[in-house]
C-alpha cells in the first residue's frame, strides 16, 4: 500500500519533495494552538495498515516534540502499521555526558523519548562526537544520511580554487572527505569553547594558500561564533573573504546577521532546516534512505 507522509508545521516543502522521491501520498494534518497554548491536531485520510512517514526537523525541539508525539500516536490509533520519522536535523545530540554533577544527559533522555513514539528514524549528519552512532542511544532502527557528497559537489561547482577549513579536530574526518571529493586542500583549526557563546579559534599557518578562497565548513551553525571567530582570524592572515557552508542552519537569535556582518563572502546551508541560506537540497538522499526502512 502507498505510504503516507505527514509534514509537521514548517516542513511542508521538504515533505512534498520527499513524497515525490519515495512515491508516498501526502496526508493532511491540521495543527493549531488552543488559546491556552495547548496543541490541537486532526489527521485526515485512511491510515489502516499504512506505513506512515512523519517529516519534522527538530531545531527548537522543545516546541516540536509534543505535536510530533501527538501525530505519531494518532496515526497509530487510526491503524497505521508503522510510523517512522525523518528528522533532517536531529536535536539534543550535544549534551552527551554529565559535565557537572546533576546535569541531565539530554541526548540519552531525548533518544529514549523519541524511540518510544516512532518505529524508525532518519537524520542528516547528527552531531556524533562522543557518541559514535545513533544506535548507541536510540533503541529503534536508525539511519544517518551524509551531506558530504552534496557539499563537495556544491563547492566544486561554485568556488574557484577552494581551501576547505574545518572548525576542530573532530571535524577532520568528514572535512577531509568533502575536500577529497571537491579536489581541494583542507586544514582543520584548533577550537576551544569557553562558554555557550564564546569560542577561541587558532588557525594554522595558511600563507601558502593566499590565492585560494577559504571555505569554512561545519555541521551546525548555531550562535555562529565558530565561523565568526574564524573569519576574523582569516582576515588577519590576509586571506580572501571566506565562503561559509553549514549543514544545519540553526542560527540562534541574531547569529545570521552577525555572521553576515563578520564579512562572509557567501553563507550557504542545506535545507535540513528551512532558512534563506538553503542552497543544497537533501530530499533525494533522505528519500533513498527512507526507502530502505519501509
Ligand atoms: C561543534 O562541535 C560543532 O561542530 C559546531 O562547530 C558548533 O556547533 C558551532 O556552534 P556555534 O555556531 O555556536 O559556534
């Protein structure tokens, strides 16, 4: 039977592309808030014995989790055989250990909650650092989709003589992969995070690449501080204005304006989170992954 796809609010464009990619039928869902702030949800369509795919990117996750839980539960009550989730950006992947006594290890708690409401999960480049794979914390089948080939292709098409720059040692592996595919050299920086909004960056000697265009690549652009600090260091080193490429356009608060003001030549992201910088489409690779989990 044709699978059904439901776009949670804000995910309509990507969900429509995914429906085409996987041959799914869109199911209409009405979401609204009651005056007291509680959620109202109504699903339309025939769900009996159908496989259901929910599409909900999970930046600003605290507001999105309950509507997602209500949708998954209601689809099941209406007879869905399986309910999966495509979360192009998967939240709560950074607090993966207790740094100070009493802190919540939110990645584990969130993973347990999500595992309780859906049968499978697909995400694009989740922030895997101390956790090496989603299966360490999720107890449902998961699939990680990599945007690296898409970033390489974009850089290869759009940037003449690129020098790729990764933010920290943890990024070295995937930055080297993007660089290899784009046929470009790369360097990785030393990064020290002083607080949620402060980072210290040191750039190695890159004078020999002064004729190249620096391309900063990062998985998440959140406060933008990593990229902003790096832009400053590159300017001091006499490099050309840099292109900033991020997978996930989180852009907390005024981060986007601050990054523009810091002198980025161009700011580009994938469409895992809708944003005006989206220029790299992940629908096809997400669709291919979904077809393996039905
Ligand atoms: C950190 O490990 C990530 O890869 C990013 O570098 C980080 O999330 C960027 O955050 P911000 O934009 O707040 O500097």
